[in-house]
C-alpha cells in the first residue's frame, strides 16, 4: 500500500512538472495569437504582423490572412499548409502572393524570432 502511494505521488509530481512546462515553453496557437496581435515583435521590437495583415476581409499593406490555412494548402503541390506558412514568415520573398511585390513584407523574422515564436504563429495561422 505504501509503495502504491509512493508511486502515485511520483506520478503526480511528474504530471504537474509537465503541465507547467506547457505554459511557458511549448508551441501553442494561443501564444501565436498573442504574438500576431503585437504591434512590435521579436528581440529587436520590429514591426508586428497585425500592422500589415488583418484576419478579416480588410486588405491592408499585406493580404488578409482570413482562410490562410485553406489557401496555403493549395499554393504548392508539394508543400503542406504548415510548410507554406512557415516559409512565408521566414522567407517572405520565396513566393509572392499575386498582386504584391517582393520586399514588402518584413524579412528578418527568421533571425529575430525564436523557433517557438515562429511555430506558435504558424499554429495560430493554421486555425484561420
Ligand atoms: C510590412 C508589412 C508586413 C508585415 C509586418 C508582415 N507581413 Fe506578411 N506579408 C506582407 C505582404 C506585402 C505579403 C504578400 C507578399 C509576399 O508574398 O511576400 C505578405 C505575405 C504573408 C503571408 C502569405 C499570405 C498568402 O496569402 O499566401 C503570410 C502567411 C504572412 N505574410 C504572415 C505574416 C506574419 C505571421 C507576420 C508577422 C510575424 C507578417 N506576415 C508580417 C506584408 C507584411
């Protein structure tokens, strides 16, 4: 019986430790949403996504990202929506959306954001 209680205690401790990790250091769409809405982002406080992209039908500097997950899946036959969105953030000029010109999107996010931040933005955009 004591052995059993001991085991349960250890298991609970591990579970609690893991769930704490989840809040601080894991990729999540909710963290991505928070980042997306910031006017400044990354270690150099560069211009944020929301300054150029809406999530509604409104077209601002860049294309609206409403339904981006659906469009992203259709752009390259051999690229998933996840890969396309990741590339759009890290190498914006690799593919230019029709009607836009290269060099418009801020192109240093790969250097200024952490992988955790980029992947959280991707998770969030996959829900749009
Ligand atoms: C200075 C304005 C600007 C900022 C800031 C900006 N973008 Fe963009 N973005 C653009 C423009 C313009 C395009 C279209 C041209 C192109 O394809 O590069 C674009 C394209 C994209 C696309 C592809 C859209 C499609 O329909 O295929 C995604 C995804 C994207 N941006 C995500 C982001 C995210 C996430 C951020 C913030 C980390 C961000 N952008 C910040 C201007 C911006």
